[in-house]
C-alpha cells in the first residue's frame, strides 16, 4: 500500500489534533501533575474521547467498536504524543483490548470489548517483572487449585494500575524462564483478594503502579486462551502495542522538533537569530530527514497490523527501535538548542523529554527491539 493517508484518515488526524489542542495539552498535563491527580489524566476528557469513538476505534464492530483499524488508532495516538495528552488509550485500548482480541474466547470478547470500546471499563496488562522488558522471563506463578488457579508474584510498571477495573496477568502455569510454552493469561478484576496495587511515581507524571499477587485466586472463566498457550497471541498483541507506542513517539518527536525550529527562528545571539548559524541548521536538517523516515516506518507498520502482514514482528521492532533512537535524539537536541531555558520546569520542552523516556522503555527499548529485529532477520 502507498505510504500516504487517504482523505478520511487525514480528517481523523486533523479532528484529533483540534480536540486535543483544546482539551488535553501540555498545560493540562502540568496542571494534573501539580494537583497530584491520582489518575494522571482527566476523567471528563477521557469520557469525551470515548464518546467520539476513540476507545473503540480499533475494536471490531461486532464487539461495539468502530472497526476503523489500527491506522486510525495510530493517527490518534500520534496526536496524543504531540500534545502529551494523558489517557487510557495506551493501556486499555491499544494494549488491553488487543490482548483480549487475540486471546479471549467469544464470550470474553463479548463481555469485555464493548465495555472497553464505550470507555466504561479500563483493562491493563500486568506483564513486566524487572527493570527491563523480558516477557519470556516471566516468573509469576499460577498453580492449579481445583477448577481455578492461585496467582503469586509481582508486576511492575503496570500502566494506569490505580484506575484499572481489571488486569490481564501473565503468569507461568508450566515451563521455566525463557520458554514460550507455559505462559498463561488471566483476567483478574481489581480489588480481588490477594491483589494489591501500589502507586509509583513516574517521571512523566502518568499513572503506573506495582501489582502484588499473594494467593490471588482466579476461576476457569478468567483464563484467556489455552492454559500454557498464551505466547502466540500475546506476542502479536505486544507487536501491536509497540507500533502504537511508536506512533505516539512520532507525534511527540515531531512536535518537539517543530517547537525547537520555532525557537531557533526567534532566539538571538550576537545580533543574529541562532537559526542562521550553519551548525544548528545542519542539526535541524538531519532531524527533519530522520522524522520523515520515521513517519513512513510507522505508517507501514500500522498498515501491517490491519493487513495481517506476515512480517509484523519485523515491522514492529523496526518501528519501535527507530522511534526510540530518533525520539531520544530529537528530545536531547531540543533541550540543547533551547539552552538554559530548556532545563527549567517553567518551559514546556522539558515535558517532552520526560514522556519520551518512559515511552521509549515501555514494552521494550531501543536495544531490546534492535536485538529482536536482528534475530528475526537471521543474524
């Protein structure tokens, strides 16, 4: 497919940009941070997003969604990145709904996907256990107990943990660390006995937390997919999530670059605007070229999801690795080119580097995805 947006997609992108520029900007995020908001996002703005259909944009019509596909969701996520708009779009719509769509039974999909699409339920993934993304290294255990299981372990960096209605817990029912077989997924409702959520302070002021499981019991109906056979569906859902995060980082990087170029045209030193200095022009030109490449990579990956591309794992890791690399470069350059003012909390450019670092490390950083890309390519 051509790597260009059609008229309908362009309209969606413009509509999302207009809404977020009014309702969920960097200034709004600053206010949420200063107020110490536990959710980390505006509940009223999230409700409006859901009413516009964003929560169900990639969910099939049969399950109450719009069936617009992941290109549509990616365009919205790109605009959330540009505005640093906090919401459960990443945790519940991009990740939670994708895992349920890949692993859930028909009954589970009919119960949970319409609730996510309407914005009435927030479902998040509880996967990571250490400092780095390593899904096959899962150590949380699920032991058989009658017709159900007992869960024990700890999950860190659980997105929107404090406001989630349910967690998709990845645990081992068999096998050992590194094995694809033996991983199972369970839908654990918030507030269940044995499940404790502890909020964690994040540098980007978003809502994340630790989920501690101590003899938390789940029934047979809470198992997503086959016992011990979650990896295939989970792996595809993680590819989808990586691409969605890459789309968000594209928007973030593009906006940080635009703000930096605007500053170069205004700031004067030695009687000249600093944008007239050739060294800064070369650095800006390099970033522009890299961002254009990133735009193509992200759009191709989003199209790959909707088209069931056999090379989706390659596309996902290429997109996430490239955007991690360029997002770091762009945000670093943004701070440097703004000079001393870029280091102050009063200036908004610092908010972009904070969100960038968290997004880069969510579900695999540059090193993880570059290594995975190489392995998938036979290196």
